[in-house]
């Protein structure tokens, strides 16, 4: 009797078991990261609470130019993640502008907040993107250390 079709089906099932385990692991990793952002810190607010606070508190400081500049800064972020990245970067820019007691969000606030909101592992791509767009970030090079 020929067991070749049964053996082929067995390998097909084993392949899909590993594919599904991999997909669930990747999804679980990102869900776990999101879970850590929601946990309260020492001050009782989570990282997401602070981001929402800075976005709402600085909403009146944003001009059309600064919004367009922010849109340009988040262009290299893949489309599925762009809204989340834009919110995080906008929160950091808002924090920078509020701490500076500025009347409006300027390009300098945007560049500084963009650098501060970017993880260190992405600094190389950040600087290459700023260089490509011919944006002067020399006053903020100390933040890239």
C-alpha cells in the first residue's frame, strides 16, 4: 500500500503548525509591548496616558506648517504603523514645546521631538532621512549620543 499522500499531508500539517506558532509569537510580542505601555508608572499614569496628555495639551500650539512638517517626518515609517508613530512623535514634540513655554510648535521643536521620540537603534536611518531631506539637525546632534 502506498502511504505517500498520507506522509505528504503529515508534512503539510507540521509546516502549518510551525507557521501558526511563528505568527502567534510575533503577534504576542507586539501585544506584550503594547501591554507594557498601558501599565501605570510610579506617578500613576501610563506611557500612553502621558502621550495623550501632551498631545491634548499642545494641540493649540500646532500650526499648519508644523503639522505638514510632522507628516513629512513620519513618511519613512511603514503605512500600518504610521498613525501610531505620528501620535508618539507628536506627543514628544508637544512635550518639548510645552517645556519651552513656546507660543507655537516650530520646526526646531519638531526636529528635537523627533530625535527624542526615536529609539537609539534607529538613529542611523533617522540621520540619513534628515540628510536626504536636507534638514539641518546640527543644533541637536548632542541628542544623538
